[in-house]
């Protein structure tokens, strides 16, 4: 990705940072669900907000995480609604018919707890990796009802480009799926600065999703 905000080395570095932090998340989720959970090596791309799509995981549920110290910005996790239902079923020890599943107070609480454990472990791993403390806010889950509203409310407004990281998710005997992590270019740069990597300033050309 020459002549762009991220070189191929920097893209690889972003992937490795997220691989380490989400690896810690997988361990936390495994403990919480009492099932082996694997989050595989991520695939990183830089795309324009206009071209960004996630049809492969729709209908989706989003979870927004704000960094309160160490890093500046927000991460948005996008998961399949079905996968969130499966996680809630494991936590509650019961099956939920598709037509009855909704983000009510009980399920919101379950999603928040899983994401809090997951992203808390991720923040701790980032702290260890970067050498300084990284803390997050309480995760904020939301149901994806309007794609244009989502772009306006949850994607960074100060840039045309975003960084999209795709992961495969496996939960033992229950789930084999994928999810996405979306962050601003500036947040990705902050991660790279923690490794002593500097980036150029040109606006990048969208990479294939």
C-alpha cells in the first residue's frame, strides 16, 4: 500500500496488534462461556466510509467501545445478530427462538458483560504490548436498524477513510462465524506509534474489502 497512510508493514503491524489483543479476549470469553473460543488472525483493510459494507454479517448488532486513557478514539465491533443470540443462549443455559430474540434489558446486560470481559482483556493485553496503560469505557451495544444512521452516528466524522479488521470466531460446538472491528485511521496510527512506527500523511486509496 505504497503512497498511502499505511505501508504493507504497518498494515501487518496493525493486524498483529489486534491479533494479540483479541487473542486475550478469546481467552476471557472461553472462561466466561466455559467453552473453547478462538478468534483467528485478522484481515486488515482500509476503505472509504462510502464504500464500507457488511452485508455478510447482516442483520448485525454493534458494540461501541471508547478508549478513556492510553488511546484516543472508538472501536466499533459488528457481530451477526444470530451470533449474539447464541452467546446469550450459552450464558442463560437455554435456547431462544429466533422470533423471540431481542435486545431487551436481560440480553443487553448479557451482551455488555461479554463485551466488557472481552474488551477489558483486550485493553490489558494492549497495555502490556504497548508499554502504557490503556483503559476503555463500558461497552455500548446497539441494534443495527438503519445503515445510514449507523455511519453518521458511529463512524468517525473527520476522515473519509476507516480501518476495517475482520476476524473469524469459533465457539466450541456452538458457532463458527465472523465479526468486524471498525476504527478510525487516527486510532490505528496511535497503535502504530506505540510501536515506534510513523505513518505518512496522504489520504489512502481504498483497499479491497
